[in-house]
C-alpha cells in the first residue's frame, strides 16, 4: 500500500517542496526512512508511532518505508512529523481524502498527538503559494505567521485527530484571516526616543547623518558617556519599516526559530541586535551543520550594535568584512552553498583605552594605562575593518550640570522626517541603479554622483595626506559628504559638506597611528 503527502523543508531562508512518500508492506516489522534526514527527522518514527496510537488510531505491525523527495536535499525539520503521520495513515487506509494533493502539511507531533509549533513557517507558506497549493495545514500556535501571506488558505490545527477529521471533511476548519490593518498600526512604534539623550549634540548629528545614508558608525568614549543609550535610539530615527521589509525580516526570524509561540506573526520594528563580545564566529555570521542565520542576518534591515568592540574575538570581527561590503553572508558546505541576507547598519562603541579614561577631562578620572597597553588595546580593531566604518565620532563624558539639566533636544519623530526626506532623494537618484542609499554606492556610482569642486578637492587632498587615509576611507568620505549635501537639500557637494565628512574620520590618525 502506498500514499503520499506534501510538505516543505527549509533550505537557507527559503523552503523547498517535499513529497513524503510512504510504502507499507507485510514484511518484517520496521521503520525505514530515506532521503537524507537529519537525526531529529529520523527520530520522528518514534513520535509518529506514539502519536498515532494515542490519538486513537492504529499503528500496525508492518514494514514502513518513508521516502523524503527530493532525495538529494538535506532535511532538518521536525515539522515533517505531521505529514509523515498523515502519509502513513493514508497508506494504511485510515485517511481517505482528496485534499492530500491540494494542501501542504507541516507540524511537529508530541507523543499524545498534539501538534506543536515549528520554525520556518513563513517561508513554507510563501513557497506553498509559489507552487500553487490551495492551502496549508499548520500548528495553531504559530498559524498567524503563515496567514500573513495573501492568497493562501491557512488551516490551524491543534492535534492529529483534528487534522484527520478535517481532511476527511468530518469537521470544518475556516481559514485563518488576520487583520493586516491592525498589524500595520503596530509598525514603527518605538519606545526609546532621541529626546531622552542629554547634550551630545554632535553625536546625535552624526547619528542623523548615519541614518540618512545608511552609514556604519563607531563611537569612542569613556564609560558612562551615553554610547549605548544613543545607539539604542537609532532605530527610532531610521526610515519607516515597510510591510515588505517587515515580511523579509520576519522570514529570517522564522527560520531561526525566534517567532515560535508568539501571537503577532510578524516583526513590526527595525531590529536592534546587541550580541555579547563572547559570541562565537558561527553565532555572529551564521552556519552550523544545517546552516542557520546568525546575528548579522537577524539585524537585516536594522541595526547591529557591537559594544566594547575590541573585546570581540579578532576572528569574529574579520569575518564581518563580507556582509559589510556585500550585504549578505555566503555559507559553503560540501553539499550546498547558502546565502543569508545581511543588510544592516553597524554601530560600534569602544573605550579609548583599557581603563576607559584616556583623554578624559573629568576630575578624578585619570588614565593610568601604559602606552604600550593602549596601543595593544586599539590594535585589536584592524585597519581594514575600521576602513569599512564610515563615521568615527568621539563621545565625551557629560559634566554634572549637563546631567542635571532637562532634556531639550529634538524628538525622534522630527529627526525621522528629515531622514525620510533625505532617503527619498536617494531613492529618486538611484531608481535605476539597484541600490537605495548612499552607503551602497560603488566606485563607479561615486564618480558619477560625488563630483567635487576645486575647493572641496583641496580639502580632501590635504586630509588624505595628513591623516594617511586609505583608498577605501577616501570613498567613505565621499559617500558621507553626499549624504550631508542631501540633508542640506544641495544638488552639489560643497566645501562645508566635505569638511564635515572629513571630521568624521578624525579617529583614523588620532587613535590608530
């Protein structure tokens, strides 16, 4: 006896259609699974057998052969439990339904037949719609995630018996419908406001420039100067999160298993990821025997904040070069090569020395670090990585009077308006270039859109000679100056724009010579 069901398996952040074939014969009792299943998938035979029996059905003493096609694709999804169970029951004539050819099925089974939530449901739903499936049967707990996809019927189920009865038309389960208007109302709602930051006006200006052009930024200053506080408020001034960006980010979180059990079904704000400096290379970049996205991908369309930058392992920092340049991470394995999106803004912070008070003018905070120790501390951040950070800004410690003052700066919503206007200028400029902000300009586009007058050229020439800047730093200055000009509403880059951009590279010489 033979039967099959349709499911999906994750391949990177996408999903591939999977045919679960089951053959039941009268030979020696056993369960054999083929098609490159992982250990967790192989263990499904025990979960499926117990679930079928405890749900009130029969798991006969037969020889079961389950094939997961295509056979050359690795499978690592516990969500295959439910489609395997349905295929077995269809092969043993306990399920008779024409819906098996029209509906995809995904879900993990407990031993008593309960259907548990799984990761990666959003890309599975997207793939099901792409392949023309009429609907998908999913766990009830994370069904809203799949219901975000319009044009696909999503049927939430709680247990194996309910699934069988639905397939046999014994009960009716209405497709889940979500209120997209309500979801839209939660987009771009932020709690942290730039208004809360006292003083530090030049730092907030640098943040505005960085947000306007999508530039990376490094803050250097003593402990308690407000570096982390300011960084956490960057998402509040970034351009509004679009629905397409929200779905793209949610897709990554779904694959990583970070949406399971939540009710919203979608990420509604730009993410602020702040991994600890003890993080491993794989956790930061992504990977593993069955590759999963790392922190740089979880920060896609958002902010990756690296606090205490020199404390991160050198190997972890160096592997960030590719995503910083290309906007994606490529993970190669013997049998496959996967790419995870990683277009994020890098915001980093560090102390000027190991004790943190080098150059401090606050009484009682003097630096006692030996010069060689300071040099060794700063050298942990390599020149090539530093070149990939567009803006370097000093964050001085606040004086007592500033701390006691009432906040009187701008609110994030007012800064965001200027950022949006600046981004709209860039979107119009790059509408035929396949990029959307100044930070993504190539050398060819820099030559096209960053033309300097003679005065600006002289300022840049002097800066290059005195600071000993690299060719990459030269490009970064031009990109930042283009953003500053856009903020001023200027078509051409003026001398004051290039001067401000050069000042944002002041740490190149002062701290790393």
